[in-house]
């Protein structure tokens, strides 16, 4: 009787461990292995800050462009988004060298301004941005919307000091979220909502009306950069009020929690027809997915 009880316990323990292993594997599988019964309906990428210093050299961004061009041929990546802070101090040499790299991007690229771009004018940003990537239409504003049959992408440059939103800026985002409420929305800002990533301290968006944007059921993900976080030591994806807040790692420099380790990463997101989304983190130098940082969400 005792042996029988032990056997049952052992069997249950094995079953429990097996289940945990399977769940763990599912959570870290690349997008191509997710949702066997579902079909991908859209894949897009997001790149983070560059702002190299002291020299206007962009090896991380260049590696990301090469990796994205290669992945686009096998993964059907449709577009790339940016979360600001590409040219350090918005100097001419930074913009010129940055543009020479981004001209090689074969995909449509949709950037916003960050605090670095706000060291100079919006007009300067828009002038250079026209030749970044293979975009079919020009960008004529620092806040704009990209429509797609699967989802709506809201690109909102900060409108106060490079990170912060005025009430007018928050109202504009709110209006875009209210449009076509049945359509899932993805929001791109430079600075995250203050408090979402504690390591960022007071840096980010502190407008008291910004958190209420999460009340819109159509808002699925907010992407941000600015903090240059090492995702090996800082949690770069946080769910808050049913919205995923995704930090996009910097391509040229890491700052938090310190500068001791840097590796250029970017994010690739695949949306499936069963309303599952998968976020992959890609090593720009190798083009390989980092399974540890693969994450699922619903949209």
C-alpha cells in the first residue's frame, strides 16, 4: 500500500514537472514555432535608440539593418518602427551618417522624435527622415498614424521636452485610440510612462492623463525606448492595466543599470489570426532570436 502511494506521488510529480517544462518551452519558443493551428497575419520590427558618442558611427544600427533586410526575405517582415533618439544631439554629422545607414534599409521605416532630435528642429528631423528606409509615402508630421488591415499603429513624438506629453499630445493619442475601436492599436512613444520601468526613475512621460490611455480596450502594446536598459538585468516587458509595455533596447549604447555590457538587440513582433502576438528579441549581430526574451500577449 505504501509503495502504491509512493508510485502515485512519483507519477504526479513527474507529470507536474513535465507540464512545467512544456509551459516553459512554449513561453520561449520563437514565433515560427508558436500557435501551430494559427496563421501569422502581420510581422513588424521595432528598433531602439542609437545616439552614438563620441563618434558618429553606427555599427549596431548597421548590423540591425543588415539583419532586417535578411529576415525580410524569409519572415515577411512588412515594416519597421523607431522610438526616437537616433542622432546624438541632432548634429549634422550624426544625421548624415545615420542617413547613410538607414538608406540601406529595404523595408518601410516609420520613426518618431526623441529628446536627442529635439536638440534641433522638427523640420530637420522630417527632412532627413524622408530618405530612411523604403517607405512608399513621406512623413509630414511628428505625430501620425499607419493604418494596416490587421492593426493601427500610432506614432507619437513627445511634444514638450523630448520625453513628455502636453495635454494636447495625450488628447491626440486618445482620439486615435477611439477611432475604429474594433481595431487593435499599437502605440510608439519615446519615453515610457514614469514608474513602469522603476530603473528609469523620473525619466519618461509623467502627464497625469497618460495612464488613462490604457482604459481603451483596443490598446494592446506601448513601445518605448530612451532608457537604454540591459534586458539581461532589467525586466524590459511589463504588463500594466492589461497593456504590454515593451522597452526596445538601444543599438549603440546601454546605460541601465550600468554601461558594463552592451549588445545591439531589436524586437520583432508577429501577430496571428487567433489574436495571439509574439514578441521576439533579435541579436542584431547574428540575426538570431534570443529564446529567453520571447514573450506572448493577446491583442
